[in-house]
């Protein structure tokens, strides 16, 4: 490889929802005796899942596999309502780490279906987030994966004044817009969320990649193959006309032959990819003229821990005070080291746990 410069997209990598989910599972690992169970991959990133696996977290695809009384986390992608109900049975301590922006789409699906709308949901068949959302109102929602699917679902609409179009939060804007335009053409009264359901993290990462793609000879997107927003980033790079677009989990997957001749390489990472992987990929690329960060927007969104952990935190602060001979009641009121969730970084938490 003869890479001269890396253009590094900003923002990239962990979003607020992934930060929240990783920190929440780290809490579970620290507080409970192993094994801690997690329904579905906590986030769709191989390294993150492997690191938690090494810490004794057992990932399951069926909550019935989780023994009675065991601690159980539900993943950031959101779970079907009946999964949440089943999870909470049998005295398990359940923490639901669903991203609030996925919960918002579940709410839209529920409200629109109860109002008699035909709900079209643009998403990927078989993806955890899509499965969870479709299960909110299975009789009223139709999955639309590709624009051609509209030929099948649109003729079945009963009331043209009551059609809603929702979306998986991690789609590429390009995929969403084509389906939205065609549906609105047929149903001018179409209901959608104010802008759309694509989350801020998805759209910000796509905008940052768009800003570097046209200047790069090749683009490297760091993230796992089952990460929807990572795949969306590869589509953005391709639609910007980049001839070489590589998706890699980490530096060991870089295709040196494909990058031969690329002098400027754009680098970004999906919302569940850790920053240490980004740095490792850059080190492998070894740009002779260094790295140029291309900043598109700041992200200061913060999602607090899931409700079940928020209730646990004061007790932990009290316990920590007790251990060092302090006043547990005062510590509960005042807050202690466990209360400073916002000031804690998920990458650091995961690295500290692995030590
Ligand atoms: S990508 Fe968006 S919806 Fe998904 S976890 Fe992150 S903030 Fe939430």
C-alpha cells in the first residue's frame, strides 16, 4: 500500500444508543455473579460481543434459554413486546437497553395501527430491530425492504387517507427517500415522522462520509457485516461513485490488493464500532502524510442508563460509601462514583473491564 493521506470522518463510531447499551451491560457484569445473559447481540459488532463473551456474558436468541432468577439484558435493537413480557417472568432481573429512538418507532407503530392506519415499515427482513418493530402490530404492519415491494403492498391499502410509512433507524437515506417518494406519490396524505425515523447518528455518519467520499480514492468502513448502519455507509460511499469501498471488522481484514494505488483513503466507522478498531485500521494503512479529520457536526446526545439500572445506582453509591467507611444514606442522596454515567466513556468501560 502507498497511502498518502487518510480522511477521517467525524462523527463516526459509537452513537449515544450504543454508548448507553455497552455501559449498561458493563454494569450488569460488575454487579452480578456470572453468567449475565443478553438477548441478541447487545450491539451488532463482533469485537464488542466477543469482549462481553470473554467476561462471561451469554448471548441467547430465545429468552426461554435464560434460567429463572438470572440477570438478563435486552439488546439496543429493541425486542418484540411478547419477548419483553416473557423475559420479565420467572423472577429474572431484566434490564431493557433498547435505544430510545427505537422505542419511538415502536410507539409510532402502536399509535398508527390503533388509529386504523396501514403501516408500511421500511427495514431489513430478519434484522433484530425490524423483527421487534414488526411484532408491535403484526396485523397492521407490512415490511417493505426494496422499492419493488411496493408493487405487492400498495394495492392492499384499505383507506388511502390512512397510510403511515415508518423506518428502521439505520437505513441509508437514499434507500428511504426512493420508497418514501413513490409512496407519497400514490398517497399524498401519507403520514411519516416529522422528518423520518432515521436516527441522528445514522444521518450524521452518512453526511460525514459524503463529505470525504468524493475526495478519496477508496473508502474503508469499519463495522460488522450484520450492522445495518455500517452497510448503509458502504451504500453511501458507493453512491458517491467510489470505485473501492471496503467494509472491515478490523485491520486484519484490510484487502491490500484492493487498496493498491489508492493515495487518499476515507475512513469511517458504523455506530457500533469501537474507536480502537478505527485507530488500528489507520495504523495499518500507515498514511505517509498523516490523517485529516473532516468534521461535519458535533454530537452531544446522551442517553441515560435504562430505567432498571437508574433505580439500582443510588443503592450502589450507598454501598460504595459503606465500603470506604462513609455514610451510605448521604451517598445515596448526593450521588457517588456510580452516578457519573455521563462522564464515563463506553470504550474506556469496556477496556477497564477486560483488564
Ligand atoms: S444507531 Fe441510532 S437508533 Fe441505533 S442505537 Fe444508535 S442512536 Fe439508537
